[in-house]
C-alpha cells in the first residue's frame, strides 16, 4: 500500500494518466473521412453547405471562447478543464452521430471549437504537477501519446473504410467508447495545488518536494501547517495587469516579434488548409467514384512531420542566426506545395503536396517554439503562445467571414485553398526583407486564372 501511495505521488503517475487521456482522446478514425461522411447518404449535405455554412462556425467558436478558457483554465487549476474538454468531445461525437441538418451540424462545430480551445489545459496541467527537471521527459511522453493517437486513428479509419469493416455510424460509436476511456483517465488525474497566475506558492523550493513528487491539495494543507509553503491567490485585476505588463515587455523584442508574426501567419494558413483540404480532395476526385486514401495521407504526414520535429532536436545549427533564412526558404516550399495541390487535377499530386506542406509546418513550428521559448519563463511562454494563437484566429476569422462564409463572398474551394499560399508567400517576402536580400518573387495571380477556370470546367464536365 505504501508503495502504491508513493508511486501516486511520483511525477510518473499524472504523466501516465495524461498519456492515457491524450492517446484515447485523439484516436478519431472518422476524421480523415469527414467530408465523405457529411456529403454522403448518412447526412446528405451538399459540399457548399459543409464548406460555406458549417465549417466556418468552428473558427468563430474557437476565437470567441479562447481567452475566457485560457483564464478559466488557470483559475480552476487545469484538471476541471481537462475533464470538461473530454465531456464536450463526447457530446461533439454524439451530435455528429445522431444529429442531422445544417443547424445541428453548426452546433456540433461550435462544441468542437470549445474542445479545441481547451487544448491549452493539456500541457499546462502537466507543468503544474511535474517538477521542472522532468519537463522534457514528461512533455515527450505526452506529445508522443497524442501523435500516436492521431496516427492510430488515421490507420484504423483507413482500414475500416477501405475494407468496409464498419459503417461510418459504427465508427462513431467506437469513437465514443474510446472517449469514455479518456474521460475515466481525466477524472483520475490528481488536482494540482498551484497554477501559473491565480494560485501561486510562496516558497523558495518551487512547487514540488524536490523528488519529482506531485503536489495535491492534501499536500498543500500539510505544507501550510508546517509553514513550508503558503498559497498566494491573485485577483483577476492583478492577473490581467501583470499579463499586460508581461505582454508589452515580451513583444518589445524584435526577434520575438518576428518569430511570433511568422507563427501567427503560419498557424492561420495551416488551420485554413487542414480545415478545407478534404473538400479540395473531394472536388478533384469525388469520393463517390474513387476509393479515398485520406487516412493513409494523414498517417504519412503525421509520421514525416513527427520525424522532422524530432530530428531538429539533434541539429547543431545556430537557429538564432539561420532561423529566419530557414523560415523564408521552407515557407516558399510550403507555398509551392499548396500551388501544386490547387492547380493539379491529379489526386495523388494533391496528396503529396499536403504531406510536404504539413511536414514542413511541423518542422518550422518546432523551430519557432524553441526560438520563442528561449529566455522566457513558463508564465511568459504561455502568454506569448496564447497571444500568437489569438492573432492567428483573428486573421483566420477575417478570412473565413469575408471569403469562405456564405454570408460573405462564399467562394469556391479552389480559391479558398489558394489563400494560405498568399500567407506563405507573404512570410517569404517578410523574412527576406528582414535579411535585406535581393530575392524577389513576382507572382501574378492572373497568370494562373485561365488554368483554374479550365480545371473547374473540366471537373464539371467530368461530373
């Protein structure tokens, strides 16, 4: 019994539970086949309804709840938000299974936006219960669990769909079971005793007992009686004022501003591409007359991206010197991959372009995270991460409301996927200007218009 209690106080216990949660909550076999599911006989929606009316709701929901969730996550000390995220994820999957119609699917996208906004609680919970010397191992385990979940979900979905082992509805029922397992893991998580902003400790020794043990509420009461650690609670106004001061100080650095600008632009382009790439694939090669391999493509893109992100950790390059050059060059390659996707009538070219694009993004975002985190404490890193995500969402919301939403221009899918190209080319211009190079890229959009029109005409004739 004492051995069990000791293990439950060790940093490995919450890390193991969080890995279980991260694994089972990210296994989503239907996700690579969401467009065929929504536009098929199960939901009988049109591609225009899905693209221009349903999907934009996720962007609006994510932006609307991001800041409140960020503050509530810290105020509630992480665990309640992790449990809440799992409950909302369960309800989102249930709505996708049993609801029909545009309004119901818009409600489903709203709840999924809430789920996405709660992602901040995953790693911030980990850092609140694990001693800093174990951050690297714990982060590696939890991140690996997430990537493994995404990969297993894509492989499983491809197998189940290709061999017709399960219907789409049964796949969703299976996903509900997996989410239920994740919910059990989240409930068993120990409650942190501190948080980064609202609940801090007055102690010279830090947040743990020096042996990597987890601090729970019981530990806090015991330490308070011994006079070793006393909780310091901050009011909302104090926290907001401190956040604003830290924000101004952080972004007074030109280097951090450059990397943050790239982060916001790249994340916006990445989200926009991932959200609508299945619609593009269905446009190039309709799923009604082609065996889709979306799951396999997601598997390869995740594996290549993870390998690139992992390998960068062993690089001896001086990223403070060569980082912006890498951003410019690789961002141009990302833009090229998107061009190949949009202006090709071959589905395999589209698949390859997506794999290259996603792999390069995961590589570059890893470099950006490292450069931004250098010299920042955990509180300021969380602030900068939140600010960059918020800026990316604001930009994505503007693009979605003006270009994608049926209440705006409601443009076709080809034009929608061309927008991230512009963002990546803009990043390339920006990074080359920062180095005062003579590289100029003269890209005339009208040059590509005739081919785009021919492609649309060809697809209509084929359909």
